[in-house]
């Protein structure tokens, strides 16, 4: 399941709406809605995102979050590493090769590392991911 699919399912469950009912109300097929929720289809169109936000009466921040999750939910990802540090190419290839075998805790650790990383090697903890020097040392 994709982040978007998971959120969509949460929205439906919180309101007691079946997948079949939602599909009928949005005038899309139940199979398509199921495929979106389970990550078997790509990112929903902007038009469908607007329909979903309207359907659930979602506005502003929550709508932006749903759109952000949709953008993160493409089940087929291509990573262009040309011109990057060779370590970036190695990382992309290792992730591609091993993603299907990573367990939940490992995925959580990797996501936590990437969540704190900033462009240019900056992190929330210091310049290169290391802890800041203790002035007492």
C-alpha cells in the first residue's frame, strides 16, 4: 500500500464509507479505487485529487498533505543519478535491489535517516550528519 492509499483508506474508514460506495459516488470504478489504495496504479490525477478532497470536505493543509502523499505514492520510480557522486548511484542501486526484502524496522530506520537529511549534506544534527562538537571538549 502506498502512503496515499493508506491515507485514503483511513479517510474512508473514519467516515464509515465503503470502497464500493466511494467509487460509485466519485463515478470511478471500484477496481480503479482499489488499485489506487493498494499501489497498483500510479499517482491519481489532479482532477481526482480535487474530487477526493471535495468528497471528504478536506481543505488547506490536509488537502496539501493528501496531494504530497499522492506525489510520494508512484509505485514505479526512476532515479537519475548521472552526474551525482558515485555513492549516490551505489545507494540507488542497492535500494532498488533490496527494497523488496527490507523488513519494517529497517525501512523505518532508513526513512528516519533520510527524513533528517538536508540538501548538501546538512542534517538536523549537524553539518554532515554528525553530532555537533561539545564545547566542553
